[in-house]
């Protein structure tokens, strides 16, 4: 008789799975709560303590860690191991179905104590599935309820699971235990010394899907998810359209982060991670969209649009007048979805309340040899708390425009210069090697589109090292500037601002985006 060890925290599908095993001639050996669930469902089950001759103890901390179980899992099919099991009166174990204590779900609960977290560190489960995975040439190990049906089908068809299936399930085990241990280490190492970054940080996950390609067609790419599953942009529900590309996902992240800078109705249109335009409105998402589009409708072609309110039918119709790759919002009305359906290739993404979830406290970037890790750059809301350094203070209209320009320039590749009015961007200069060139680029783009920059305010993500950059934005028509300050030439820049009649605010905080 084949023997299966079944002990699961997630009991999804376990009754039907074990009933199927029993029908196939298996003896099902189980523990604690799993055993009770099977008995209540009328599935024949043997308690693990009846196999080991030793009771579960220490409030369930010790259940399956016994030679009569582990030797049955680890024994190979050779004559020597068969003889050893016979001498010790141990039965082979052919299948192990175990999933782990919900550590990640436990630590995600508000107010969880350290004692609760510790009690949800699984010991026996990882030991059992690692043992089974090590012996995957003979033992079938199942850690995911989604695999139950396929395993049963193979047993019914041929009396055994294939070598390919055993190998696939083995890999799944080590991915799970690796992610599980990572979650534990990261949780308890999350508080670094003196309040700094954590002493232990692991990033990893299991491949969730292959992408068509990476940034370019010759580069392979895939999405990997942590054990806790998809959150943020990767947790969005795709309502329609072509499969997402690597570049789509990178741009979606940039658009989502920008539009979250604002409390009122807001729209951001992103192209190659830079905003081609952004707009806000107190009450109308449609008005915010028109303002964002007007900044640079040419560059918006093929862009990513993020909106921070529900999209209705009328706005969907207006957006369908242009070509976009992705539309991203918390929600879409059924009528809006019906309109978007006419654009079959358009990717329509809904995040629900996930749209407003807190950003991760840290971000990481791979470089050759390791990781660079930093705290997440917080919301760029410091303009109004900045220091007026010029003879003239900004007017209320200029303050509002400075706030808009400053929030947007944080999301523009450095060197960043953003001209804005209180509710919309007017011109964006991104990613130039010289801040002067970024200012000139923004002015030229505005001139080409016949956009008047007179009376706009400017956000500069870092200080002006010399007066020349400030003179460029003044020549283009700007009347107020927000910048971090901190240049050795600050006095010269301030003097130039006073000479030009510019109101200038030092925020004291830089927002480079590399």
C-alpha cells in the first residue's frame, strides 16, 4: 500500500485530494487539524502519532520530526535502504503534501506581536518537504493546492507521477522554502542598527510569467513574484488588451507613482518613464486629463495613462481618440470598459484599492556584483514649507504652480526642469547632461507647440550650479522657481533671480531620478 503524509495549513482542496488518494489505494497519514478535517469529511486517515508511537507535543511544535516518518520519506529504492527500513519496521512514504504555517499573512496583520510571529515559523513543514524534494526521484511532494488535480490525474492514468512532474514539484519546494526563510529573516532583520536600513535583506521570488521580451526584442524577460503574491502594479487586473511588456510595466510603475503625488483628480501621461504631461482638477477627472494631454500631445502618442479616479464612459470615449499602450486606474465603469473594448490592443488595467496602498519603504537596483538599496523618496510636498531666498516672495498663484512643478519634477529623469501652472504642466525638460540644456529643451518644445510659458513657475530637481540655468527659465517666461539650494554659487543665483524679478524658494530637498 502506498503511503501519503498530509499536513496542511491551507486546507483548500485537501479533502477531495485525500479522498482521491484513498480511492487510489493510499494510506493517508495526517496531523492535528488536517486529520480532524479529513475525519469530519468521512475520509479514512491515520494519525501520525499512530505511526511514530509518539504523541504530538509542545503545542504541536513536534509532530512529524521522527525517524519513522523522515526515514520513510528519505529512503531510496535500492536494496540497502529497503533492508534498513525492514529492519527498523519503517514503511516507505510515497507522497508528501504539506504547506507551511502562514508566516507572511501573520506578520501582515496590524499589531502582530513577536511571539505570534515566532509561533508561525514552521519547522516540521519545511523539513518534511525539503526531505521529500531531496528524494524526488522516488517521492512526489505537493506544496500547492493547484497541483492536487494534476497529481491525481497522473496516478489514475499510470499509477505514478512522471519524473518531469516530480522534478517540477521539487523545484517548487525549494523556491517556497527559500522564500519562506527569506520572509522570516527579513522580518526579524527589518530594524537596522540605529534605525538605519535592515541588517538582512533578501529579494527573490518565483517566476509568475514570461514576458514577450525585455527592453529590446533580443532580451528575454519574466515577472517574478514573492511568496506573498502580487501587489502594486503587478497586482493590477488586466481587463483587456495585449499581454504586458517589460517596458509597459516599467512605465506603469512610473505613471502610478506620479499620479499618487496628488489628492485631487489627477492624470499623468508617461512616455519612456518620463511624464509628457500631468494635470489636476478639484472635481473633474476629464478636465485633469485634458490638461495632461495638452502639455505635449505629440509625445503622448503611444504613452501610458494613469488616472487616480474611476474612469467613466465619456472619458473613455475621449481617450480612445488617441493611441495609448496602457490605461491604468483604480476602477473603470462597465460602460467605460465597453468603450475600451473597441480598441482590442489597448491594455486596460484596474488596481482597485491596491491603487492607493502604501509604497514599499525601500527600493533596490541591481548593479554588477550586488544590490543598491535606498529608502523610498517620499512625496514631494515640501515646497510650501521651503525658504523664500529672494526679495520677492511668490504670489499665491505662483505657490500653487511651484507645488505642481515640484511634485512632477521628482518623477522626471535628471536633470529635470518642469514649467507648470497651478493645475498642469506646461513644458518638461528631461534627462539632459546639463541643467541649462534641460531648460532650453523644455522652452523649445513649448515654442514648437505654441505654448506660452509667460507667468509659469519652474521646478528644478537639483540646484542651479550657476545663474545661466535660471536665466534660461526666466527668458522663457517663468516668474518663480523652486529648487533645493546648496550650490557654492547660491549667492550668485539668488542675485540673478532678484535682478530678473524671479521669486525663488529653496526646498532643502533634492529629488534626483536616475
